[in-house]
């Protein structure tokens, strides 16, 4: 496996780093002031300004492997760019590389009809609108997605949708115009062929955003995480993506790249926390010494560096495998990174908080909010336990006789 950056990727890396250092990091306080100065749920002016700069600089839609719509990068090539954009929670939007829009755009590129691409993909690619993904439900254990209770039934050429969704990230933004609604459209056949993904305009009658959820008290305005009621919502039959009953097929194509993106952004967060930790440890003194020399903090810093390097290499391996042998063959590696990356980020951020003392848990530094989101990421796109189960099953399949494994499942 070769992880060295080719000339194209290295050029993009350097341009992103320069853009980050000149425009992103110096404007973090401006972003927070603009969010807090008025209606928290309105677009932030500094983001709009920087998006224009990023687009003019050719740093736009880098996540898409399709050369018609994006930069034509492989998963392995995009991974180090996602890490740079992970420096804070809003930087990816500057480059139109922000979740959940990235995953939704990939779905439309891969599986959308020409009409769906024209109506929804094109404005998403232009950064003119935003989207959300309505899958998780408060009434069932959504770690098993086949539990979904939301339904869609065909009636006179229209889908009639009913259900309640939550953690629909991005729906609080007034620019969020479309939701991909995952629901049950049948009860016959295999469990994973009973669900569909349907495009639902958020201004459709019967769609009601009931509240914005918080993550450890953070509302992540202006995008937020919404609980949405779908009450007899009617949309055209043509709004189904790919076809009825193909929701899980689409999800498998969507989640692999999305997890790579999440994990590399987590590594970027961990790098930012380590940098803050190091600076704090030499700038502050206690008991007549820099903090770095107290309480085993050399070991804390060293452990953080080693864990980040291991997480990065594992993520790059998963990206390489996705590119060369496919998502299915990389199933275990994708599950591994989804556990490892946010856990490493949480540990590094926690150490940085400890070195910052009381400053680490207040809003003066970004560490508390960073920790909150990385802790939530251990649940997003499947909890740790589900991914560990996948890894264990892959290992058992490698080392155990299939007949014995089948008996153990029955037991």
C-alpha cells in the first residue's frame, strides 16, 4: 500500500493549508461573534464571504470522485484534505465539503435521476442550498436501521409519508431545502429490501421541524440537529431515489466514503487539540515550571502524537482498500476507523482540556465544543458497539469454520 501524496494531492494540501491559515483560523472569533450577535439560525456572513474565496481559488467540491461534478479524487487522495478541513466544525462548509450535504450529493450523483440532479444536486453543488438526511428515529433503537417505523405508501401517483425523525443535522438552517427521508415502503421480502430513500422538500405541507436538539448543551447553530414530524406528507412518486426497496443498497454506497470523511476530520480535530495542548503546556507555569514538565505531561503529549499517527494510518489503509478492492471488502477496516478515530480524538481533546484547566471547559477555548461533537460522533453513523460487532464477525469469518460459525449464530 502506498500512502505518499501525488503531485495533485500535495498541491491541494498546500493550497488548503495556506487558505486555512490565512482565512479560517483568523476568523474563528468572527464566526462565533456573528452567530451570537443576532438570530442564531440565519446564515453567517463570514461563511458566505469565505465560500466565494474558496470557490475562486478552485477549492470547491473536493470530496466528489466524479470529475464531472467534483475534483475527481479517490478516497485515499481526499483523506488528507478532509483532515485539514477538520480544523474546526465550520471549515468544511467553506469548501462545500460539509456533512450531511456531501453524502447527500454523492447519493444524487450515483443514484439520482436526471430530474433529481437538475432540481436538487445542481444547487447543492453550487452551495446555494443545504440538505439533511432524515433516518434516525426517537421511537426505536436506530442502531438497527431495519427498526425504522416511518412509512411511505403509494396513493394516486404520490408517496404519502408518515413518521418522526430526529438528529436530522442541518435542518435548522433556512437554506436547508431538501431532506432524504429513509422509510419503510414494503413488508415483504428480505429485511434489507423493504426500505426506500425519498426526496422531500422541507416546505412540503405536513413537514414540521418541532425542535432543535443540543449536544451537551451546544446547539450547533445555524445548522443544528432537528426533530422533524412528517404528517401525511405527499410527494411525487418520482421522488424515490433509484427505486422502491433499494434504501439499504444506497446507504451502503453512501456510508463508506462518509465515514472516511468523518474519520479524517476527527484526526484534524485531534491535531488541533494537540497543538493547543502543546502551546498551553509551555506558555503556562505552575510550581515554578512549565506545565509540560509537570504531572507526566511529556507522556501525555507523546501518547497523543502516537495515537493520532496510528489512527491516521488505519484510516488511510481503509481508504486505500475502498479504492482498490471496494467497500464490501473493506468492511472491517471501515468499521475499525469509525471506532478508532473519534475515540482517539476524544482522548486527545480530554488531555488538552486537562492541561488547560478551568479554561478548557469554558467557551474561551474551542475544546469543550470539540469534545462534545467527537463524543456524539461515536453514535453517529452507527454506535461503536455496532462497528465492533462488524469487526468481530469479519475476524470470526477468517478464522472459524463456516459451519461452526453458523451454529454459533443459531445459539
